[in-house]
C-alpha cells in the first residue's frame, strides 16, 4: 500500500514508506534521514513539500503556544498585581543573573549542536552527543549554581534576595539541561511547544497557590521552579524514548567542553548577543533602581508571551535554511527575501497597533503602578518584530557556518548598545533600554542582510 508520495525534480517519485516503517521506532527521525534511507539526497526534494511541512509545524506549534501564552499571561498579571514593582524587581535581578549563568553553562552551543545532530547519521553517535551535552551541562550548572548561591547568601546581609536565589539555583539546572535543542534538531518543535504550554499553565497554578498566602519577594520564582521541574521531567521522559541517557558520566564533562570550545566563535557571539539583549536588566537595576526594573518586567513579560510565536519561525526554518544553503547562496538569499517581505507585511500593522492599544490597556491589566511600562513594551515588541526579520539572515549565516562573520556583526552592535545604555539608562530608565534594544536589532538586521548579499555576490559575481 502506498503510504504517501511527493514529486522530485528528477520527475520520479519516492514513497515515505521508509519513514512510516521507522515511525514506531523513532518519532524523532528527521525527514532528511528518511529520504536518505530511500537513496535520495535531501536537495532533490522540491521545495513545495518543505514549505508545506514547515507551515504545518508552525500552525501546530502556534496552537499550543497560544494556550501557553494565555495561561502564562494570567500568571504574570497576577504576580505583578500581588507583588508590585519593588518585589517584582527583586525577582528581575535574580532572573537577569540566571540568564548570565545559563550563558556560561550552555556556551551558546545550541546552534552547533543542531548542526552536528543533523549531519550525524549514526544513532549511537547521536546518543553520545546527547549524553555529553546533558551531563556536561548538569555538572557545570550545579557547580556554578552553588557558587552563585554562596555569594548571595554571604553577601546579601538582609537576605531579601534569598527566596529568589533558591529558586534561581533550581531554574539554572533545569534550563541549562533542557532538551530544547534536540527538538529543534529533530524537526519536532510542536512537541516542544506542548511542554512549554504545559509549563506555563503549571506556573499560573503555582502562582495562585503560593502568592495568595505568601505575597513575598521571590515567591513567583518558586512557582516557576516547581512548574519547571514538572515540565523538565515530562520533556526528558519524551526525549528518553528516543535517546538513551547513560549513567556513566566518565569523560562526559571533558567531551562537552572540548566540543563547545571547538566552536569558540559561537561562544563569543553568545556573549556579545547577551550584552545587547539581556544585560540591560542588570543595568536598569544598578543605574536606576530595583523598582524601575520592576516597572520594566511586565513589559518584558508581555514580550516574552508574544515572542515565542515569532521565535517559532527561525526555529522551524533553521533546518530548511541548512538545506537551502546546500543548494547555493542564490537559493538561500532568494528564499530569505521572499520570507522577509511576507513577514514584514504581517508585522508592520501589528507593531503600529501596539503603540495605540498598549497605553490604554497596560494600566487596566497590570494596575496603575505599572502604567509607565506601556511605551517600553510597545518599543520592545517592535524590536522583536525586527528580530524575526534579522533571524532569517543571521540563522542563514550560521547555516553556512559563517560563525566569525556573525561574531563581527554582533560584537559591533553590542559595543554600540552598551555605550548607549550606559549613557541613556541613568536619565531615561526603561524607555532608553527598550529604545536601544530596538536599534540594536535593526543594526543586526542591516549587518546580516548586507553580509548575506555580499556573500551572494562573491560566489556569483555575474
């Protein structure tokens, strides 16, 4: 019986029988591997099927993300109303430090891990890759978490950050060892979004349970830690069905560090990206006040609820970008321009509407104490719209292994961003931080698009 067929450039047809035959054994098997098992290399597949597959995955992921965003938004609103700017700012400081710690654990290697996984056909070597990353990140996060907790415990004499720090330690281990990159590498982003939606719902439930009787600083992060632990277990249980996690940790940490530092350009890129994306929160707390950061956090939470919809686009397209890059820079650049035009037509009206709606909606939802966060929120939403456009080109450069080029672009943007933040944040606070973030993303778009065009002209001078 014919399971399914799809046209090829050669005019022949190949069934997906091999993929269906393997589905009971490995739901994570990439389409490229299934086609390879039939003796056909991925580049000969017509792009129509890839487009259809990507659209289906985006819609499936978006449905789950809508549910997660809705329940997550309820939790964020309740936490803001019950805690207020000062207590919310304390959690914001710890979460900013958490992002820094995760950077030092993961070393910005998810992109290279996806590339390595997709180019490795041997299932045993894939298991070794998963084990090296899991145990390497687990051990690193435990050591770094203990160090940071000790600094907080002995350095914070009134211990107002203690509850948030305890939750931050748990969240560091959970987020550092998350199998997110595996879902992306195996083209199973919809499954990942199911667990994200589940976690968002659990966070809201825990916020209601914990913050009603205990509205103290850091309790919102305790809720995140408890929900994150449940989601982490279920996520890895799903991944363990296709990958065997070895209890033998000998040599895993060393393998992880060697593998990571072999892509040292990606590490540097991750550091400079952090400088102009996440470091602002610490600057607001130190150059202005913790309350100003608390005012900024609802704006960030709104953006974090919306952005995952947008982040699904590069996450799902990255395997496609790798395949298009194999066909040549001209194919890749043409696809990037087509996508950029389509996304621009959708994003521009939405961003414009945000500037009109948010000033009216923000104080009604979060309370009058957070009314000043409306304009920064609208500006941040604009920056995330630009991120969608620049991700088409930045991820395209990574797909071509242009890691040094990306480092040059992000380093230049990070230096300018840091300078503007240091000058403007003490005077204009959250509005300055959000404006600099928007300009930074535009700079990345201009640089990555220009470099992609130059790469096309270099390889195709006529």
